[in-house]
């Protein structure tokens, strides 16, 4: 005989969840970073059970596959036909003959349940040596739930399902949360005596309580401090309600640790994400998966971060990132898209309408506008001009581009990989670079410019352009560019830097 198990957890997850109207089994629906089942298993984890059994049925293959991922130690047990919660626990215990001591049973659809509450239920149960203890809650609307029926002295008499209840019992607002602790031996015994004499013709786990009471066994009721924890999920409206409640719980917890959340109603932080002190999360922001936001970072508004690490004091504005790393003090957005393995070093910048994938942007390097950076290594302090495209894909294979330290890439450049631009090199705006540029050299592939005098007057006569040209020529304006009136900036010039004589305008900053 193997060692007896002193604690066994049984999670009931075989039901279909008809009202979800979904191809996905109910317990696999996601809720801020975990599935409903994942939340329940997390709440049970600190019990350190010798064995955790998950009863599967509807969508068994999907649920098993999910368990392999999130709880490989759990034992799935198949309940081929859903003949009731009592039947489910009976089948679960048949698979664990070693179960002695305490058996904790949890409905798989109670995702807001806290570990502390389960632990308190088990402590009360074990402390009193009860045969069975149910977690109860006083709720504003008990519709559809089993009611806790007490005698005149306040002792549990039975748990009755709503559809089997008398009008007086229906009026009770103390409900069965679907979470229990049992003494294994007495549970097995009572499960063998369950009838199906009820409205649904099922074996009700809840009937175990009435049977134990009749046999004079001590049973207990542990009332949850916060009824919200006991809310179940039966349809998508309830799921959305639970998501809001969990969102508020998570946001409050982070705010109490010193995180500023400017608009908690539009900030959705997965339970698996981490936010450090003095970070500021602005509105419409989602932090998903294993995302970490560092101290004093500013994230949002309008940001989604999935499995992304944001360093201390970095800023991310109106952007979407998946599997990326944003270094300390770096700046992202507005409107950037960081894809897997985008690694932005300290104080680097990825600006507006820039997409970065599988690339390193070195310390202090800048990619400020309208660029695609794929499969690249960009050195420290390099400046990548607007509309630079890292041409990484030849239709079959991906190739890498290396841009050296403090290199300067002019606007509207294609860097055709595999290619390397050396440290301190310049690339002239409008170039298509397919050969390496040595350190300190200027790479340029531009065709020389021609200006064909009088072309507009000849080919576009009668247009506003022709009229403007005629006036300008009459006033003898130079062709050297726009003339600023007093107190007026010339568009573009304020931002344009680096006009090496051979290269023309090469980059913006
Ligand atoms: C159950 C309780 C009810 C309680 C409510 C709390 C019973 C008879 N009633 O009702 O008193 O107030 O939970 O939410 O237990 N399941 C199986 N196999 C089955 C049947 C159900 O694994 O044969 C699983 C379901 O997947 C679900 C859980 O057990 O996770 C509860 O089943 P459900 O049908 O939702 O029970 P309720 O009617 O909500
Ligand atoms: Mg239910």
C-alpha cells in the first residue's frame, strides 16, 4: 500500500458550461492571464496537496492538454458522462485509493477564489475535526445556487439546490460556493449512498452534507469574508463581470504597492504581470502574460504589452509590444510595434510608426520615424533616419543587417541584408545599400538630380502650381528653398540635421 495522502485536491471540470455557447470548454476560458481552471489551481496550490485530481469530461482532450502545460503534476480523471458533482467526486476518489485525511473539492468555475480563503476553510475544517465543511457566502442575489439550510440553533442541516428548494428555502441568501473540505473516509462512505432522487436526476455532492448530518457526523460551515470570491461563471456576461472584478482587485493591489494607475477602469493587468514601484500606468493599457514594468517607467495611454519587459524609467506611449525588451530609460512610440526579440537597449528610442522584430537597438541609438527594423543589430548611438527599411527577407530566407556604433543612416534608405554599415559610417538619404560600408565612409547610391527648367509652365499650364511658379519667377525668388517670414519656422528644417555636401539631407533626428 503506498503512503496515504493526507491532502488531496479535487477540481471539478467535466461540465460543458452550456450557457457559455462555446467550442472551448468553460474552464478553459481566459480571465486576465489564466484560464478559469488555472485560477482555481493557483488558489489551491498553497495547500501543497499530495495529489491534485482534475475531473475532465467535456472537451477532455483540450483540458488535458492545458493541464500538461500549466499543472503537469495534476492527474486528469475522465468522467465520461456528467452524472452530477457527487458522481464526479466518486470517480475522482476511485483514482486515488491513497486519499486519506482531507479531500478539498473545488468547482472549476470559481476563478476569484483566493488561496487564503481555501486555506482558512481547510484550517477550520481540520481544526474542528469535522466530517465535512462547506464554504458559504451571503450574497445579494442567490439565483440558481444551492442554499445553506440551518436549523434553529444555526447548525447546517442540508444544502438544497434551488430547483429542489421550497419557497422558504429559496428566500435564503446564504449559498453554497461549491468549495468544500471533507474527511476522506467519511466522504467515500457518503458518496456510496447518494441517490439521484432530485429534479436533475443527478448525484449531488451537496447531498453528502445531509447524509452526514443524519448520521450524527459533525459538519461545518465556513463563511467567506467576501462573497465576491465565490462567484461562479456560467455565461459570458458573468465572465465579463468577473473580469471587471478581478481587474479592480489586481489594480488595487498594485496601487497599494506604490504604482500609479491613472484610470483603473481602463487598465487591465494580468495576474501574471509585474509592476514596480512608482511606475505610472496611463489609461487604456493592458499588461499581459509575463510582462514586467520597471520602477518609474511610464506606460500608456493606449498601450498593450504582452510578455514584454520594460526597464526602469522607460516610456511607452500608444504602442503594441509582444515578447520585447525595452531597456532602462528607453522611449517607445507613439505608435510603435515591437515584435518578438526586439531588444531596445538603455536610453534608445523607437519612435512613431516604427516596427522592430528580432533586432537589437543599441544604447542611445535612435529609430525615430516610419521604419522597419528586422533581424538587425544597431550599434550604440546610431541614428536611423526616417523611412529606413531593413530589407531582411529575400522571399526564402531572412538575413541580418549590422549597423555600427554611431553610424548615421539617411532617410528613405534600404539596407539590403546581409549587409554591414561600419562604425561611424554615413549613408546618404535615398540609398539602397547592398554592399558593406566601411567604418567612417559615406555610402551613397543616388542617381544625380536634374531640374528641368520651365517644365510646369509647359506641361501643367493653367494649374495652381503653374500660377505659383510664375509669380515666384516674376519676383525673382531663388531656387534655394523656402524663405521664412519673421517668427515662422521653415517646416522640416528645424528637425533636419547633417547636410554633408555630398549627401544632401541625410537624416532626421
Ligand atoms: C453547484 C452546487 C451548488 C452550488 C454551485 C456553486 C451541486 C449539486 N450544486 O451547482 O449547490 O451553489 O455549484 O457554483 O453540486 N461538474 C462535473 N461533473 C458533473 C457535474 C458538474 O465535473 O457531472 C463540474 C462542473 O464542470 C463545474 C462544477 O462541477 O465546474 C459545478 O457544476 P455545475 O453544474 O456548475 O453545478 P451548479 O449547478 O452550479
Ligand atoms: Mg455552476
